[in-house]
């Protein structure tokens, strides 16, 4: 697992949610959806919801799925 993916997984494990701007600022990751796909391919329970940001646009916010 590459470093960005490990960092994203660690933050999701701690209960944080992550958007693309969070990924860019915190992990220098331009392709969050690709890193999320990497985690899903490994069986990691992650999902997303669409949230509205200040500009009125909607963006994906990823979170760890807990049972």
C-alpha cells in the first residue's frame, strides 16, 4: 500500500472524513477517488456522501463504514 493510501486509511480509521481538498492539503494527493478505490479493492469499508460547500457546489466526502 502506498504512502498516501496509508495516510488516508489512518485518518479514516480515526473517524475523520475526507474530501478532495482535504486530500490535496493534507497528503498532496490529487486523485483521492483513486486512493479510495485502492482501499476498496483491499476490502476496506469506505463510502461517501455528497456535501454542499460554501460555493454551493457538491463534493464527495468519504468516511469509514462501521457496523
